[in-house]
């Protein structure tokens, strides 16, 4: 996770859609059978999503989002991570390749909840 205070801002918060923009590092998790790539949703936004956003949680406490990095937009879910007290945004290979992302790179992310 980025050790500096992340640059983030809430774009809008209305009845149907909540949007956030932030910059965090891409990181890789290795398991015995696969590798997964994630970006942390900053703690401030995670807390707001958990406590004030009126969106139903789905499996494993995940929240459906529309994510945008660069020119690539896709629908996915963010997942709670108890170890870091943040949500994790999974970054699939298609996005990493399209946006030429590398591990430890700071990435500007835009997420929409409620779309």
C-alpha cells in the first residue's frame, strides 16, 4: 500500500451513484495455484463505503463497481481485506496489458458504485 497519504477525492455522491478517484500502487499476490493483482481502495474511502454508501453487499462482503484506469473501463467487485482494513480492487490481465501496468506502479483509479 502507498505509504504516503493517497491523493483521492470524492467525485460525486447522489442517491444512485457514488464515485471515487484515487492513486494507489498495483501489487501482486501469489498463491500456490495462481497470481492475483490488486489495488487497495484507500482507508478513507473504504470506511465511507462500509458505513455510509447505501449499496447492498454481495458475496464475501464485496461491492459491485465500475472501474476505470486510463482508457479501460470494466465492471467488477471490490472485496474487503481484514488484514489491511481496505477494499481490494482486482486488476485483470486484460486491463494490465491494455494500460501497460507494472507491479509497484502508482495507478490512478476511478470507481463508481451503484451503476
